[in-house]
């Protein structure tokens, strides 16, 4: 079969066809899966097996146990697919590149064991994001997420407002985040070593530093000399960077103020806050908001 869809593809249509291809369903089968009545059938089946299991012995109880587990897996996948549908706007256009089959197999192998609702929300965003733009999430990221608990996911969300430029966690002076950094390192989201974001600015030039998805700062060198800057930070791992983009978190005001203070302490007198966006060619457009 050729490409799933042509250029300017409808996102929901692509999601539906991607799911059908992954499970070998017809379009009718997909609608059946998405139908809310499936949940009633699942709940009834779970109730029936819970009663019957008390009457069984030996290999029969193993078979019934496996039946219950399979029902739970189906329910988990159904929930995640339904939540993924909600990530698309009506008529939203997405990439026409098909989602890799090996990626889909790994995704559903992992997702069928996810029953906690908040974690299902994350898996749904991963599925929708990969449908919208294939290769957004690596197989390694799926493996990291598979082993992540709800508490660990919440910890990552807590640290996210300290992230700038999609990959660096600002390390404020005398701030003790080490326990959280160690935990995020253990699960594969943060690189443990403390480093510096080093760069330099030519005389009478400026550097644009992205903060989050909508804001950036212009760091202006008004002196006749090259100024070398370094910002203390930790780095997100590849999995951390991919999951962070999914969060769409804005940098906190405290983190922004601390970054600006560090920059000004190293010889910079003018820092501007800008809104920014990228056009289809990758060109960055920015508009000054205020002087910091």
C-alpha cells in the first residue's frame, strides 16, 4: 500500500487509518473500537469473570485470569485511542508521512499495560503527536515512558517550568534540586552532570535565546568587546527533550528573572523579552515585548 494520505492530510483521518493498519481492522472495526458501548461490554465481562473465577480451580483459573488480563489490555488501548482523538482539532492538517510500523507495534505493546488515567493521557498525546509528525518520539522514549510511574511523571512536570530552549534545566545559585534531578536521571529524563550553557556575543551584536514555545530573549552586547556568557544548567536527555515538547510548558517568571540576572552579572546591560514564531521555511520572527 502506498502513502496513507496525500499532502494536507486530515489529522483524525490519518489517526483512524493508522490504527486500522496497526490492528488489521477495517474502518468499521475502528468505529466499533471507538464506540462507547465497548466500555459497557468490558465492564460486564469483568464483573462476570470476577464471579466465575471463585468457582474455578487449576488450569481453569489460569485461563480465566488471562481472559481478565486481556480484557483490561483492550480497555487500556481503547481509552488511549479515544483520548488521542481529542488531541486533534476539526480539519487539522498533519504530515502525510506514515507512522513506522515497528514504532506502532512497540507503542501498543507498551500502552496496553497502562491503566492509570493520567498516564493514559500522556500516552494519548504521544500517539497523536507521532501521527501528526512521525519520528517525533523515539523507541527509546517509549521504553522510558513505559517504566515511568505517575509520581515520576508529576515530578517531571514540576521541573518543566525551569526548562529553557527545550533542553536545559536552569540551575539557580544556592537552589537545591539535586534530589529531583537524581530521580529524573534514574528514569532516563535528565543527564546528571551539571554543566554550563556557554556562548559569546560579538561587539554591538545580539543573540536570541529561546525560552519556550512562544518567548525568547535578545541578549545585546553594547560594548566594544566580545562578551562570553555561561548559564549553569542540567541537560535533558533525548527522551526528556521529546517528552518536554509534548508538555507545552511555559518558563516560570522566577526562572526567567534568574537567567536574566546571571546574564547581566557577566557584562550585559540590555536584555529584551520577545514573542517569537517560526514560519514554514524555519525563519524565526520575533517581536520585542519589554526590556528586562
